[in-house]
C-alpha cells in the first residue's frame, strides 16, 4: 500500500512539474452548490429509508454533508452573500436533523408508522431562513451597506432560480437611493429599513420607514 501511495505521489508531482500548476480546486460557489445538492439528496435518501425503501440510513451522504459544512465554516474568504447562502443551508440541515432524530426515536419506540410520520413532517414546505435586514440613513453615501444589501438580494434571486445578469450594482444602488429618498420624504423618517427573504420559492424584498 505504501509503495502504491508513493507511486501516486510521484505521478502527481511529475504532473505538476509538467503543467506548472496543481489540480484545480473547486471554487467556494461550486462547494456551496455541491453542499446544496448533497443536502437535497440526503433528504431524499432519508425519506426513502423512513418509507421502507432502504435497509439502512444514508450515513455516507450524511457524513459527506457534515464534512463539507465543517470545511466551509472555517473558510474566512466567504463573501457576505456566500456566508448568507451557507448559513441558510446549515439552518436547513439542522432543521432536517432534528426531524430525523425524532423520527428515528419514534421508530425505535414503535410510535405509529414511519411512512405516516414522514409524510406529515416533510410534506409541507421547507422551513425558510430568517430574513436579512438592513437599516440605512443615506443610501447614496452608505455604499458598504447597500453593497451588502445587493449581494443578499442577488443571492436570494439565485436561490429561486431567477436571472441576475441584468442587475448591476450601479443600477441597484441608484434604484435603492431613489426609493429611500422618496420613502423618507413621504413618511417623514430619517432611516429606511430593508428586508430580504425567500418565501415559497420567491424573493420578498421590502422597504419601510424606520422610526
């Protein structure tokens, strides 16, 4: 085994010398996409198991999801939007784990049928993460706040499968500044409260006076 590993290591080094680069590592967006896909697959596999379609729980997929969650948790290069996406996936994973543990406990204690419990617990919509909120007094000058608002909005639209190619930051900033000025004048307030959430597969973007 050691000889085989040494041969593999030599081949990797030879390839690096030939190409001058190391094997490309997946980007953070690709890792987040993989986490989201693995989490979706994990839910399906647990549903199949609880409905009697598999003999053992999907511990391999569960371990892969948890390993990727831990790896991304230690990455300090995540942007605000990427961190928001990551936190929403972790919240979904935590919610699923709580349901699965209760279902496993009920099954071990012989409470009802697994199929009926899964249908009742997973039949509804997935629990949405809490909305992201931002408060701004001067949208034209507080560029960093509007930038965070923009990244959260774009990330939410991507989660819902909505196009974002035609939404530049400059256009978004101008729209928010105009909306903020109009709202402050109409409501007689000094600050505007913005909130972004994903509900029923759609983006909810609200602005209101912050008195």
